[in-house]
């Protein structure tokens, strides 16, 4: 099972908004509403930001938002802050060879 | 108090075995569906497998690369999750995380969203 496709890197300046895409297929992202997003800072465990495409767990800033269209999900971070610099991963339920598939990860640089 | 703490990682030769443990605290472990996720050095996250609660049958499910070689189990009396890894390959080298499925009231995403993670334990397979 190939990983979901994410851009290797994105960047933005403080205060700006950025969007990270996560492209899958009709067997994963396109088939289910179960897309999640995680933030991973260097040397740390991942942190759940978004579940079920667009819902935030308690305590996660509303600067993080998620959406989905067809086989592509997106994470938008608004009002970019220096502390947002991290790796971001999407994941989706899938029907092929495994239960959950992750994206390859996107490194966010805050300029 | 750390909610999830993995242990048992180390250096093992190809073909060898290793058992990882994940001690849980601060939540009702017996109700939780638990998942193992790994991360090879400098690489992305990879789902390894999960186990449902005893109430839900203690069912296990594995990713294709580890199916038949890895076994996930749990001991609810000890609040501990296990990952038995046999016939290890060089490509199994990774940081192994245990994680808990997200559940808030009646809104549970036990197997598709993971809100509590351990710090990981490193497994190195090398001759």
C-alpha cells in the first residue's frame, strides 16, 4: 500500500495561511470520511490535530482546519506562528492491505 | 504521569525476535483500542496494527508487511499492550510507538485517529 501523497515541504511567513494537501485514491481518502492530521515536532511523538476530515480534539487551536474534496484532503493553518514549524502527516482509513495509511509527511518551515 | 510508555526495544539480528511493551496509565485501558505505529529513521509514519478491546472481541489487524510475523496482544490486568515481533527484517528498523484511539463521550474513533502516544522505543535490526 503506497503512502498518501503529500508535498515534501511548504513554507510561510508568520501570520500567513498555508495549506497542505494529501492525495489518495478512491480506496482511501475518496472512500471514507476518516481522514486525520498529525503534527510532529522534532524528537517528539505525533499529536492529533484533526479527525474525521475536519473535527478538532479539545485543546487544538482553531487555527488548524481540515477539509476534503474527492480523493484529496487538506489541512489549513491560519495565522502561522513560529511554533507551527514541524512535520505534518495525514492518515486515512483504507481498504487495501492495511487498515490505516499515512501520508509521507510535509515539513512546514515558518520563515 | 506518562499515559503511555514503551519499552523493550534494542538491537537484534535479522531473523531474531523481540517483544515490545507499552504500559498505560491515566485512562481506562480495558476500554481502549490500541494501535502500534512505527517510524523508520528519517522517514514517515507507518501503521503496524491494532487490537480492539476485550469487549469488542480483542480482534487484531495487521499491516501487510508485518502480517504473519508480528502479534499484538494485551493484558488488561496489567494495563499493558504488547507487540511480539518474530522473523525480524532489516526493514523493520524503526521507532515503535503505541497509541490510543480517540474517544470523547460517544464519539469514538478507536481505529482511525490516535490521540495519546508514547515516546517510542527504538528497534534496530542489523547483523
